[in-house]
C-alpha cells in the first residue's frame, strides 16, 4: 500500500473499519511471529484492550489545536503502536512527546531562571545555559523544575510523574515484565495532553519572568520597589526561595551589568527577608566554597550580597557545607534517574568525605540531608533488592546514625511534603520507612517526639497519609512552631 491514503467520510465508519482490520490482522501477525520461532505470548495486548484506546483517541487528540497536531510526530507513533497492541512502546512514544512539549515550553519561558533552579537541584546542572542543554536534565528533575517555576502545579506534577514512572518501569524504554491496560494508557494520554502539551505558565510564574526580564534590562524606579516587594510576599515559599537563588546567581556572575547589580541591591533584601531559613544558609555556605576554591571574585560578591540583604550572620566559612549540599543534590538526582540501583553508590560514598570531623550535620544542609538520605534508605519499592541500592545501603545506615532530635523533627515535617509522601506509597517503602521511624523512636528522649513517632507507627493505613490525621497534624504543627531549627 506504501503511502496510499484511504479516505473515509464517516468518522464512525472509519473507527469501525479500523476495529475490524485490527481483529483480522492480529491473528495473521501472531501466526507469522510464531512461524519465525519467536515468542508471541504476552507480546501484543488483547484486542479488547486496544479498543478501549481507539474509542477514546478522537476525543482526547481533539483537545489539541490543528497546529499542535501537525507537529506531534510521537503521538502518531503512539497511536500506531497502541493500535497494534504494543502498549509498552506506545508509553515510550507518549513520554517522548510530553518531554518535547515541556522543553519547548521551558525554552519559550525563561532559560536562565530554569537553569538556576536546576543548579539548586543538582550540581551536575550548574554550567548549563542554552536550549541545547535541556536534554542533559533527567526527566524527574525536569518535572520538578517545571513545578517549582510554575509551569505545572503540584497535582499535575504527580500526574505526569506517574506517567514517567510507568515509562521507566512498564515501557519499552527498559527491560520490564510489568504490564498496563487500555484504560491506563488512555489516562496517561489525556494527562500528558492536558497538563504538559497544553501547559501554560501560572500567573505567579509569569510575574517572576517579567520581574527577572526587567532586572536584566531596565533600571527599576525606587517607587516601584515597594510594590514589587509586596507582590513577592504573596508568592509560594518555594517560588520565593528559587527567586532568591536566581537573584544571587545573577549578582555573583562576574559579567553582571551595572543595571543588574543596582536592581538586585533594590529588591534582594525583601526577597531574602521572606525566604526560608534553609535557603538563606545555602547561600551563606557558598562563601566558604568559593573561599576554598580560591574564587576571589565570587567569594567577595557572595559577601557583598549577604551584606546587601542583611544576612551576614548566615555566612559559613566552612566549605564542607556547600560541598555536602552539592553531593546530596547529585545523589537525589541519581536516585530518581534510571539504573539508580547501580548508580547511587558513587554519590553516596562521596558524601562521606564532606562530613565534618565532629559528625555534626551543618545547619545549611540539615533539611536536604534528612530528606535525601531518608528517601534513598527507604528506596523506590521495586525489584528484588527491596527497592534499595544495596551497595550504597551501608552508607545510608551510617548517615542515619547521625540523626539527632533536629533531624527527627525535620523527618516528621517531611511527612507533609508531597515529594516525600510519594516515597512511602508502596508496601516495601512503608516497611522500610517504619524501620527508620523505629530507629528514631529509640534515638530520642524527647516525649513529644516519641509520641509523634509512635503515632506514625500506630497509624491505620499507609503512613504517607498520616499528615491528614487531624490529631497528628495539630501536634506536629505545635512542635514545628516552637522548635528552633
């Protein structure tokens, strides 16, 4: 038939004809594969599962504009492989289209902002700057950055992260024996089209983009600074933190223009004032890192930035804090990437060389230390290895031994964190998390912490939902309010 096009005027007739063709084509195809002495069992999905997708395709694909359809090459491949019954391949093509769409959205938004947030997630990304560098960021981190800068919201992050999870563990991208059904594929398709291919920046992210563009190009009038600061206080905490890190990155750049420096001097103090303590300490730790590296200009600019924002008390002359921060970020990035069972060992071992001799976790990295080490110890719940990188596990246990009361409070706080909750969802993950909770219960002598940890262990249901228990949540809020981290 070659490239011959068959035109059918009635769309329902076209669907009916295709369904009939699939039924008549499947058996000869199976017979041919068998004649080649190749396996056919569990290769092609049953016709009834394929029909679930066919019946929904027109409705979902028509969510796209004609212009978007014309460029959606991977969606064409998705339709073909779904129709044939190769759901594992169709998942792969669907994710390719999703990634392509999100990278295009990022490129049209603000690459500088995106890569600054990327650098705060992993040191591997700190020298990236152009559109050609976008593929160097792994898919999980890409979703996380898009969430943090407002291109997707928290709920849609979870939806797309689930598609990415299936792509990694039930698609043709990697060897897998996991299976999917027609309704799962339909759900993935609709989520990817609605929340990635059709994604638009939210209002606050557009506001930050406009601000950053003006910081780079215009001298901001003094009378506008107060208005800008009032708007900044309305942003989500993660947006304020990322804005601060971006402004610091712009200011510490040796090539920063006089206009950029002057604008940052005007607005950075209010951003710093409203940022989290964790982010303030992270920036303060950069001073020690540049000092160790002999990077005099960046060290001096970091000091000047801290003076501008009245944050000199956050200056940390111990470079270990900044080194440890970068290594933790690298470990987290590897954990969420493919082949994490094999690749976690190297960054896990590297952390050991950046721990202070007194084994006190530096204030600047306590939050990331607890989160990353706990997530890696708990594992991803997959495989025969109990979902954990076995070669790295002894190091995770060693680092958990450093947990004290502050770290226990941070762990309990993370039970309200969506990213952390996802690390507790499977039975294997919950079992390992309870081992960690039992360890912390034996480690602390603070009655209220013991009570909260005991509530986690006694919770009826998966502990990822424990923060929804009103009694537990209220007790935890009181502790967080009075505990000075």
